C-alpha cells in the first residue's frame, strides 16, 4: 500500500458512539474501548486491502484472452482447468 490511510473522524466517532451506547460501555472504559474499536477497524481494513492486492495479482494475466475473445473450445478448456471437483 503506497497511500496513507485516512479515517473519517466523524463517521468513526459516530459508529463508536452507537456501539458504546448499544453495549453500555462504562464512561471509565470508553478510551480503552475506543482503542480496541480502532484496532479492530484497522486490522480488518488492512486484511481486506492485502486480500484485494493478492486477488489483483492472481487474476491479472496480460497474455490471457478476455472472455469475449475466447472460442467455445477455449472456453470449455478454461472451465475444465478451473473445475477442481
């Protein structure tokens, strides 16, 4: 990831406030709960970002024909190669 990660503070705070109310988090525990909430958010965000990057590299083949350019026989062969069952 080359870009900085920026979080919309208003949206994040609103979602955390809703969660804090729903879960009845005590006032003295709000800062700790907010940090855990942020940790969960960032962990999920970066896992998804890593997954998307891997998916882009796995399915980005320059030499491969596009679906609409395949003959029927080529399409059948591709489906057979993808079928693991």
